[in-house]
C-alpha cells in the first residue's frame, strides 16, 4: 500500500530520480568550487627560486618575476613577504599586510583560472635542463593541497599570479 501523498513510481523512476539528486549534490560547480570567492581554507605560498649565474646578480630593484622571493597568503588574508636570496621555503616571513576580501578573492580566482590546483605544467623533479628561474607554488583550497614547480616561460598564468602578488605587496598609495 502506498501513502496517498507519494505517487507510485517504478523502480526505474526511483533510480533516475536518485541519480539526479546525487548528481546535484556532487556538482563540481558547487559554491566552494567556483572561482568567484575563495573557500575558507584557501592558502598559497609562492616562492621564486633562482639558480646558476642569474642568482649571483640579485638586486632588490630587479625584475620581480625573476627576483628570489616568497609570498605567503594565509586563510586569514594575512600576507607575508620575503625578498632576496634567503627567501626560501624554509623561511617564514613576518606579516606584511592584510588583504582586503576583494584582493584575497582575486588571488584565489587567478590561481583557480591558472589551473594550479590541477598541477598543470609541472617541471619533473628529475629534469636535467631545469630553468634558472622556477616558481614553487604551494596551494591549498577545498581540502586539497598541491605543490607545483613551474617555469615562468611555460606558465604565463603563473607569471600573471606573481604580478598580482607583487602589486599587493604594499598598501596602495593614495594621491590627492
């Protein structure tokens, strides 16, 4: 006997209905998977490593895309920055500033669009001809973490992300 408010459905109808419900719950474009806003666990560490002859010619006012540096963005929107040859993954710089929610979302959006959570374009660890400049990008979002080593020549999107991070390093200047 069926309940008067529940229509009689065949077994196939129940399977189809369950499939649509499950697909809706696992939709990859859920509210935390979109690039528009950063998830609550979003964090990023972007280290520029320079080796070989290029490392010997470091200058503080050099090209920020090839200057040894480390930028860390925490889930609290705190930004930590270190510049110079000592800025490696082993160094933890002090807080430089706190990003606005819009700037924090912009960093997440660019990292998402660059495919960094997928690890596209990574340099193999045993590559013999490693480039002189390597971007080591550690990113955490949506409960997943990924470490990607990539060349700026092979990833213009990673270079664009670094340009944004460089622009965000210091508070904006207000002119009158």
